[in-house]
């Protein structure tokens, strides 16, 4: 029903062309490399992303806050042939988790056409690098404690759990 509504709305407005690329994960080295490539393609500066929704919408994506009526689903993405990519986000999850979910779903749109056994892990790796680039965050994740995590959470606009996972992925724990 939401897709039908979006389709009707798009007929009555001038819409930005879809500037969200598809780069097949099988043709690239890692999800992290694709995340770096997308940040470069969209000219996103180093450091934290100020407003991820704004960036996705500026590049032709549609972000919809949605009541999934459960906390078991954080979000989902759809790429329907004659529509721009659509990102549905659960409006009941916290903002820092919402950003990671949106970056995760962006990873699916950019890297995956068909389901695979590794796609969820690949989307998480993409989201981690996209939101917290290794070269920008690595030294900030050394010697973590609760107070440092709280400061980094505010700076990077991601959850403490995401920061801990990123530190783990970078072998800094």
C-alpha cells in the first residue's frame, strides 16, 4: 500500500534522479571497499555523517518512517524497477540505532540484487565502514572506557554497541 502511495505521489512531483549506484559485491574486494567508494562517489567528507537521511534523499532515495508494530524489525529496503530505492525505518527504534539500520539497508541496495547467506554480515560491514571509516576512527577507539564511548557516541552519532563492534572488527579490543 505504501509503495502504491509513493508511486502516485512521485507522478505529481519533480523528483531527483536516482544517484544510488549498484556495485555487485562479487566484483569488489569487500563491503568496506564499497562503503569507501560510495563516500567518495557522494563526496562525503571525512568524519561522522551529519544527516544520513538527507544524503540518501539528496541522491534519490526515499526514506519512510514506518510503524512496524514490533521492535523485532528495524528496517527494510526495496528497489522496485520503476521507483527510486525506498528505505522503511521502524519509528520506534532509537536514533543512533536508526542510523546504523539505514546505513545497513543502504548497503543492501548498493551491493545486493539477490539474497545470499552472507548478505546480512556484508551489510553490517558496509554500514560500519560507511558511518565510521577505519581511517577516521581507528585511533579514537584505542583504550576504550565507558566515558570515552559516551563521547564517541555523541560525536559519531551511533550507538555504543556499534562503536564496540567497530573496535572489535578493527582488532582494538
